[in-house]
C-alpha cells in the first residue's frame, strides 16, 4: 500500500474524522508509523498498524489471522467485524510475476 499517496492520506483522514477505526496495512512498519503520525497531526486521532505484504499470500493470511485473533481474544477493545476494506495494491499469487497476477488473476480464479 502506498501509504504516502495523497489519496491514501485523504481517505484515511476522512475515515478518522468520522470516528472510524483505521488499520494501515503495510510491509514497512516505519513508513506506516510515519503515515499514522501524519494522520494524527491532521485529525487528532490515531490509526493502527497491521503488518501486511500483499505480494505474499502467506503474509496476507497471517495478517488476516492477526486481525481475527485480535477480535477473538480482545473482543472488548477490538472490532468483531470489518466493515470497509480499501486496497490500492494487489495480492500476488506466490511464484508469479506481480504485474501478470495483478492484471490477469481475479477473485473468481
């Protein structure tokens, strides 16, 4: 996820301003924390980091399990449901070319 793009910042800013809880999924915790800091300066509200590499399906599954684990163990402080997921990246089928998989593999594959 290009967390530094104008679209990402504005979308997350709007969600936070409307009291949504925002998780920023990214490979780089440092870059995500920088974006989280910027969003806090803009909104006074803080997004949360979720380690996520869309180029690796095992990492995608691990991130989903981490989110689910939070909801099962800490149900009093974490969400039980995911209401909105926006993604400006692509999930890669391990072992395939990223451009090919993003242009040719659909959710129906």
